[in-house]
């Protein structure tokens, strides 16, 4: 089956998470993604959030998670001699992804206008914290800073906790998804017009799209968001997280029909005779009492028992998994979201990483190779560009690759 981006070549200058994740999503759908890294150093993600052993060989788990199916070459971008290599590579490219700080890639000679001179119909995606224009353009940013600046932290936590950072990197990943979507749209547009595009993808903008309901409530309804902890944004006491006999579960019961199903699953249908439970207004006005009553019931049985009872009744409910429990969740095996691949050079056996978040009836996204070691495909790619073994060795002797 033909994958969506077979025949598309992506030059990936990016590092850390957002850019590499975007390029990795294209690679899962067949794009030939060539990762460009500095000799001897490479993507800083290769050694971040890692065990000492994996950091030492520049194969940190988070790096491997977002660089599946790519080929990696090392080129000293500051070297004048490298320009010929990059020009040949860019001449055959369809997409460029970069997330350098503002102005850096232009000074190196590989900005949008520079690349357009080589390949006029290029799709050129610039990823940054705050975008390419405005007073914050060019400012350094990581996920945490954008969680703060976007307002995300202001609505995360409890009234007493103060602002909290979300426990993973949602802005990086959502920015990667935004970038891959933008690139896909630009490739579709090019197929109709023959024209390339410069895509300006901002982490701040991406975070704002994730906050769409919160921001819309504020701008249209004048509703100042609050830190709600685990309470449903509807303020109903039947939407929250509770302790069970052996763990936790999250349940979102926000309609009268759902409430009736919940009470039946509790074997307490008489609760619907109580106006505090029977209507959404009652569940809001008496949310603490409703929450406490539900908590007392849920604490009498295990999470598995309640998942079976509530799930069978059609109540929206989910167990609060830790990572070990998540790996044993039967639904994962059916969905195939986790990909098991041969380990990269320097590691033994196999590795498992998440794949794409969807299935397709043809041209399924798939993982074939693990994230590459630093410079793994340099000789291979340069050979494809027409360089013979002697020329490649000369580049290596001069420290260009």
C-alpha cells in the first residue's frame, strides 16, 4: 500500500521535540526524512532526560521516541565547504523544517529566501516559541515557558496550589502536530498550484489552539477561568477523580441521562429522587455533597469492578493509570499505537515507542527503523548526492562531516 508521503523528501534541521516530532510524523507516513546534525554534538535531545548509559551513546529514550524512520547525517553548517553538500541536498527536497533561534539559520545561509533560490517550490516550515514577527520573535522558549505565557498554567492546579505546569510536554507535541498538519496542507496546495510556502509555526499559537474553549469562554462569555483541579469545567460534582478500593478513576457525568446511568450502576437508583443528583443545576449547586456521596460509594470496590459496572452502563469513565498499568491496558494491543522496532546501533534487542495517533485503511503509518545514531547515514546520503568515497573521506578529514 502506498503511504501518503512516499516520494517526499524532508530536510530536518530541527532538534529537541517539536520539530523532530513533526518530521517524525511525516516519516511514519513514508517521507524520506534526512536529519541534519552538527558533527560530534548532534541534537541536544540525544542526551536529555536519559539514563547515563543511553546519554553516553547519544540515544536518549525521548530522542528515540520522535525520530523513528529517519536517516541522519552530520554536516558542519558553519563551514563554507558544506554549502555544496547542502545545496545538492536542498535541490532535491520538498520540505525543510527548522527551529533555530530567530536569525540563526539566515546567517548560516539556509533561510527561506536562500532555499527558495535553490528550490523555488520548497515547503519551508519555521518553528519557534513566539513566531517570526512581533516583539517576542526570536526569543528563546521551551515548553514550560509557553505553558506559562499562554495561560495554560493559570488554569492548571487547584485554588490552593498556585499555577502548575502540566506533567509532560503538551506544547512541544501539539506544536509538532500543528507543524505536520501545516506541512501536509502546503503539500496539498502545491499539488494544485505548483507553489511552495513559508510556514510560520509558533509554540504560543499552538498552545492557544489547545486552550480554545477556555479563551472563547473568556472573550465571548466574560468567564474568568479558575484552577479547578480535577473538577469538571461544568462545575458538576459528578465530574471528578475519586479513590477506589485500590486506585483511582476519573468519571465525567454531566447530563441527567448520564447521572441516571451512574446511579443505576451504583445500585442506588433512588439517588435520582434527590434533586441534588437529578439535575445539572443540583449537581452544580451541591457539588461538594454530590462529590462526597459518590466518593463514599466508589471507595467500596476496586477500580476494575467499577470500570466494569460503570462502563457497561455507558458512563464515561477511565482508570487513572501509571505507566506500568498503561502498558498492560488491553486496548493498547488492539490499537497498535506502540511500535516495536529493532534497536539502533549501540543497543541490544528491540525498543518500543509510540507511533501515529490514527489508523488508515490503506498506507497505514508505520515504524520501520529506530531513531538513527549520530551521522549513521552520512556516507549513504552523500553517495546518493554523487560524491564518491574519496570525496566523502576528504570531507571527513576536514571535519565538515
